[in-house]
C-alpha cells in the first residue's frame, strides 16, 4: 500500500481518539475537532527515520495509558 494511503487510513483511525486541542490556531481562529484532518495532514507520514507525522505522535500518545488517564501525582 502506498504511504499516502497508509497516512489517510491512519488519519481516519486517530480522529475519533482526539477530544480537543489547546493553543493551536488556524489563521486567527483556534482550531476545533472539525479541523483535525487539516492538522494531521500538515505533517504526513513519510519514509524519513527521524521524522514522525502528527498522526503517529497522536497514535503513540493515545495508546499510552498515561496519555488518557493522566498523571495521578499531579492531580
């Protein structure tokens, strides 16, 4: 499967895991969930070993229990 197809499938999978954004703007407007696909497509999957696309970063974060359960020591 071409990498652009993998990226598009990853975006479809990760969008339902996003609950919101903080401090990210699209022009003068703060982005919302309706802008998730736009944001994830700014930095796409690629073959460079030292670059991680936003969709990969979000996938890794949301797969970690600490990403969605938080850190009890800061509560």
